[in-house]
């Protein structure tokens, strides 16, 4: 279908969960790296030729090792390493030589969703847009969000909620702003408003970071604006802003088109009202005949920024905060368990056959217990994910938490709404509530923490 | 300039068929049908059968040929213009079983002529009784025979019509067979009711007796036919969607999953009626799986489906350009020939496009053009040359047959616009728009009345464009047509297709505009490019039509508060019918303007014959 898929699997934002050893793309969600959700989705839709862009060499090595071990023979993946801190736009700039298809589908590696990417691509093709963004309804934060993740992460999760302006048909994007960046008022361009005459501003939609770009336009923008760092913050708003006066872009667009047919299709939309008012504009075919020289006489050139709004029944979330991490873990084993790829037992949970449970230990519904994990007696696990080869003592309570691999938990611990990374050791009678524990950390016996992030350097 | 024929009375059968439930008066004598049928139909109609049931006597002989020695001797074939498949397929099984029934009675009549036959006949169908008593039994057999005048007409039936007829008969027979075997026990219970159900029962025994072997052989033929169809991989353009077998087979082939809508309009069951929302979603989610479909074709299909591209010319051009794209990217696979392999590819694309939206007749013509071009390529030609030749052929088609044709039509039509004229247009037609712009450039003083109709309201865009050009306009809706027609001096209509009996097949509503204009003695000029002409004959807009999304008429655009019909699908006894096209009888059309000149509707066959072949060169 002449589409190329780029998965952006960078990011080190989620301190303390993410470390050098575990890049963000490999964070386990229900005991599978988060990247696998995107790759599975793409594979399922017959997209087998992918480019995965990872920030940093070491992370790239880790990711490519994982991909080649998991998806060998199934996917054809090129892993590209880009320097850290170049941003999403920079990452695409770095790999622009590898892009050769007509359109590029850019997917964020931390996306967990079941929206068919084909829908985005189809909307893109249908309108011959320069960019099409996938929007989904913003997740309603789970009940366990009481003061979680702390104020530290506030700054780190911008754009969680977007302010998005759409035309009445909900097909075109007129304005987009990250919710965190909007202080009090938003500024909407008068020209766009005048052209559309009616604008719908939504706060309940989230930009899911799945974009379809026209390659020529994307590369033009990236080349002409060297300072652009991020697709979301720079490129997309720029395209949206300039959609009624795309002096720079139209040349690129036209040179890319092979034949005056598609050119003319764009010429039809000379009237901005025609462009925006209704998609069912009868394409008036005299304009077909005009060709490139006909378009030269035009005063206004435009391009289209489209959106595809996912159905409310579809699950869509981004792992871009610690809160989101717990939420997604909960959802993937709970409401959206078709994503996890596990077959759930009659009790609505997944217990690996090699896991050993002590006597009187209960594992409630919506739980996942990885292989080789040992649990002592009288434990209780509710709505939690426990990784592989964990050793859990007796009388341990785990509620709404994520425990990664190789964690040792002493007797009598109580873990509530927390995230415990790999190789952590909890000694006896530790009580954790809404905490994050960095990999390899040792929590001393009897300590109690509430809403804290436990990391080595903090300890030192 | 007034080639109109004698105006018909309101009892014109065509009008009756559009209205469908209107009571029927005596038919006009000016009808060009065999006299037999004029004597037959009034009594039938008098029993207020639905009009679909009127034709049976006409087909009496059509199915008879293999059965009755008497008729076979006459070597009579069905008359072209009364092709039953054209005429009366609203609910084919029911209809054709009726057809068969009359045939069977005819058989009985021929064998046991005399009073006994008459008696049986009166028992079988009360509808026929008056005729028989009037004409007397000995006359009846005579009546069965076609009048000699119909013979020349036989020659006129085109291949496609004959084929459609044949197929219709086949389906009817298959249906009748199934019905017969089921109900043969109850067959003796012949009742005097006009109910089609009981008629099915009635016809069962004779059919079993004498025509089963014939039917069997026919059936075999049918299977062969479907095999061929499968190979071609294109759903038959005139597929009857009330035939479950055909629908099942088509479903297996189809790329796009289509859910049939629940509240289907009974009369239009033979047309595809799908849930419109689901198609798009399915197509979208399959975006990357449809490897066989070229991206350009996919995009065009998607735009057809969503209505982004509408209008005959625009759709045709978009399709041809998508074909160009796909031909550019085409490479002949190893050990295959371009002239053999490319047509199958294109067939696949065409079937994909049909699933997105049924093709218009003009698009069918364009596809035929392309398909004729491919085998003509010399085998010595290299692949790149062959591709270049095809591309330039398509370009030429677009330029000459569509764009240039429009310019020529505009030049012709402008001569019919005088200063002070008030011109009426319904909907939005690209040719007519061009005519107006042309007239404006020539400095003619005129006013335009744009008549629009829901649900598409295409006239608004046209209005905006015309106003932008400085043409003074009046905008009104179809409801006000009789009011506005007083001021109008010319009516310009576009057309989706012009059929060889002069019928104009176009956007729904055009027929009523033409009729009102005719009543007001306003000339109706239909502007249509010659590539849209088709040799088919169509008398009503029921047999072949397209059904749009019924939700469109339930919704009022811009008025979200009007939602009385929001959950209409859950109302059991409500069906919404959103027809896309209608057929305007030639009597209401003063003139058809093509690039070959201005012709009366009666001369359409000339264009089809003289220039139809020319299309393919």
C-alpha cells in the first residue's frame, strides 16, 4: 500500500522505572515489553516491514536483541539508533534516507491500543492529507490515582490531554495544543475560523501519537526547520497552523505527485470553504484539466490535516507516565485483556503453570503471575501483575501493583498500588503504598513508605 | 425543435410504474405494444393487482418456446422492449413464478383447447377470466401467438438484454422448481385468490409433469454460467440480490465485507442494500491486507464509498486515473503476457470498485474501452511501450470523450440560450454548469433557477460557484418546482446515462422536473456526453437503480435537533428508501445535446450504433 512504518521507541522519561538496562520500549506490561503491543498490532494488520528507531546505542542494542529473538521470521525490522535527546522530529530527520514510500506511518512505541492502523492510513489516503493523526478518547484515570506518582512527574507528562479543534464533520484538524501547555486561553487562527465557520473544540480527546505523514511534506518541514525537535510540539502544530497558506509545502507536494490527476484533486480544494466545509465536495472535474499551470494561478494553496477519531469502544493508551504505566497494566489484564494475548483462566487470571503457590494463597481475578514465580502461604494477590521468577514469602498482600521479574519479597509485606522493578529486594514486613522502587533496590525490613519513589541515588 | 411525440395520458404505464400503487386506467392506444396485450391488461388491472403482475400475458410465449409445440413452431422469441427482466423484476421469485404460472396455463390451454381449459383457467386465476370469456376459448390459442409486427423487434434485442432475459428465466425456473417440489402435495388446492403464494402452488403440478427435464438441463446451463462468472471474478453487473445463491457466491468473492441492512425495502430487494456504516470500517481496518488492490484504486474506492467523489464524470475520471496509476506500477509477472494478465488485474480492481459503490453506466463504458484496448496491443510491443500506449489511450479517452465533449456540448447548448431566458437546473451537473459559464462569457443575459433536493443538496455547491461567477440565481427545492416552473423558459438537465429507447437515467428528481416542465410546455434539454450512451433499454427506475444510505434521508444536515428517525432501523415496519437515480421517459425530453449535435430522444439508437463502436477505437 506504499506505506512505511516507523516506530519511535525512544524515551527515558519514566524515572525510576526506566534505566540503562531497561529502555522504555522494553518496560513490561503484563509481562511483555510494551513495544510488543505495537509490533503485534502492526503484524496483525500485515505490516511486516518496520523501522524501529531507538534513542541511544545501548538501548538500541537491547531492543534489537529482543526483537530479533521474539519476532524472528515474523517481522522484518530494521532497528536504527539515533543520538539521545534529538526528539521525535530529530529521530525522523536522522533516518530520512531510509524513508522512500509515499506515506509514512509514525507510531509511538509506547502505544497500547487496538485501533487498526489501517483506519488512520485510509483516512489519510482518502483525503490526500499531509498529516493524519489518530485521536482517541482520553483515558479516564483509574480509581487508584489518589496522589500517585507524585508531583515530580507533572512536568514530565505534558500532552496527556490535548485541546483539539475540529471541523464540524470531525475529519479535519484545525488546532491542537497540549493540555499542559494551555494556561488559560487558546488562540485560534482567525483565517481558519473564518474558513470553517464552525469549530468544535474538544478537551476529551487525546493525541495517540500515531501519525500518517506524506513523506515529501514531512521531509520538507524537517529540512526547512532545523530547530524542530518534536513531531507533536513542533511539526504537527506547524502543519495545522499553515494549512490555509502552505506556500512552502505545496511545491513539495506537487513535485511528489506523479501525474496531474492528484494535483488537480488538490486544486479542487482551492476554496478553503470547500476544503473544510464538507468532505463530500463534488470534485468538479474541469479542475482536473487545469494541471500544474492551472494551480500556479491560484492565490491560495492549502493542505489538509486530518484526524481519525477512534471509536470509544477501542482501547487506546500511551505509556507516558507512571500513572499510565499502572493504568495500562491494570487495563491490559482487566478490561482490555484481548490485547494481552494471554488466555485467561476461568478465574479471569493468568497463572503460569510453572508458578508455585503456597497453601491458602489466593490469586484474584485480573492478575498475571509469570513463570517460575514462587509464592509462600497465605498470600493474597489482587489486580496485580507479577513477573517471572519472583520469590514471594508468606503472608504477603499485593494489591493493584506491578512487580517485575526476579523480585524477592519477604514475609508479611504489603504492597499497594506500587511498581516494583526487577531485582528489587523487599525485606520482611515492608509496607509500600503508591511507591515506585527502582531496579536492584533493597528495601530494609519493617520500613514503610507512602507515595515515594525509591531509587538508589536518592538513598545515597 | 419540438420533436416531442404525442403527449401521453396519465395512464402511461411508465408513470404507473413509478407511482406503483396508482390505480390503473385503460392504456393508451398510442402505445407501441402488440395489440394482444392492450386487450389483456385492462381486466387484469381491474382486479387491482400490483402492476408487476400485469405483464404476465406478455410473456406467455416467452417461456413457452421450449414447451409448447404450437409456439415452438412459431419460433417466437420475446420482444425486446418488453424484456421481462427489464420490466418486472422487483421481486423476481414471486414475479417470475407468476410468469411461469401463466406459461403453464398457456400450456394447458394449448393442449386441451375448449371449455375444459377455460374452466381450469378460470379456476387458476381470476385475473384472466374476463379476457377468456370475452374472446372465447378458440381465440385464446390464437392470442398466444405473437402478432407478426413484433418480429422485427426481436432483432433489436441486444445481446445483453437477451442474456439478462435468459438469466431471469433461469432464476425463475430454479425458484419455481424449489417451490414446486416443496409444495407439490398441496398443489391440488387451487384457489381463486390473486395471492402469489397460492399461485406458486397452483403452477406446481404441470411444471412437474412436463418441464422438469427442461428445467434440469437449463439448470445445468446455469451452473456453467456461474462457473464462468467465478473465473471472471466480477460480480455480474445485473446481479439479482434477492437470489440467495448468487448473493452467497458474490459474498465469497468479495473483498469488502458487507452487511445487509435489516429493513430492506421489499420492492427493491433485487438491488444491493447494505448497511452503509460497516463497509467503511471494514475497508479501513483491512487497509494493509488488501495487497491485490493498488493504492490508487483503493483511495478512489474509498472516496466513492464515502461520497467524496460523486458525479458521473468525476467518478469516471477518477477511476481512469487510478487505472493509469496502477498501469504505471504494473509489471508483467514472469511467464505471463501483459495482454492476458493485465485484464485480470483490472477485473480485480473493477470488482473492488463495484463493492465500494456500484459503477455507473458511463464507467462501465470506460472500462469496456480499456478492456478492448489491451488485447489490441501487438504482442511484439515491449512492456514499457504497451504501458505508455495504454496510458495515452486513457488520457485520450478522458480528454476527448469527457472534457472536449463537454466543451462541444456547451458550445451547442449555448445557441439555445437567448437573452432574457430563465434556465432551470436540477442538482449539479458539470456539463450544465459549463454551459452556463459559457453563456456568461458570451455575454448572454439570463437567470438560473437551481432546484435542489435532499439529501445530497448538491445544488448548493453549484449555487456558490455560479454566484461566484456573477450569474444571478434563484435557489429553491424540488417541492416548489411547480411554482417556479411558471417563470422558466428552458430546463437543462444532466444525465448519468441515456438509454437507447431515449430514456434518460439520471439523478433522482430529474424525472419529476422533466414531467412538470413538460406539463408547462417548457422545453427540456438533456446534456449528455456520448460516452454515457448505452444500448440498454429501460422502462422504469425499479429494475436497475442504486440505493443510497438510508440514513441520509433520516438525517437533516445542520439540524441536529431533528432526530425523530434516529433509531429507524429498530422499527420493524419502517423501511427507508433512498434512491439515487430515476428514469425519465423520452416523451418528456425535448432534445438531447451531445457532442455529435442536438438530437431528439428517438435518435439515441443512431448515436449508439454509429458512434458506439467509435468509442472503442
